[in-house]
C-alpha cells in the first residue's frame, strides 16, 4: 500500500492528534504481530467495550489483517460518535509509526 492511498488518508494526521490504534483481529492473529502499543479488542467484543473507549477521549485508527474487519469496527464506532478512521491492514498503520 502506498501512503497516498486515499482510503487510508489521514493516518498521519490522526497519529499527530494522539490517536489510539485499535486492532480488531483475533487473539491468535494479534499474538503473531501487531503495532506496538496498539489496543486490542476483538471485533466481536467491540460493542461491549464502547464505554472503555469513550473514557479514553481520543481519536481512533482501526486496523486488522486486510482492512475488512477494521472497516466494520470503524462503522460501529462512527455510530457511537467516535472520531475514527480505518487504517486498513495493521502493517499499513505500522508503516506510519
């Protein structure tokens, strides 16, 4: 992925604002590698962790393996009025760190 891919535009801007990187992959996937200091909440559990995320009061960059689950996570968070973007694959987000 090139860093000018419009789908992922804004990652650097969000990082500059102190965004949290939220990885929504499974435990096994996360343990194989992830962005350092990322928050890990499996997509299926995300709706139960909304209050925890709201308490952090920070913008969020979602990521996963391919970008599909992180897109679903973004949509869930948008419905809850979060400032959030889909960062796509975790390696893509990591390339900005």
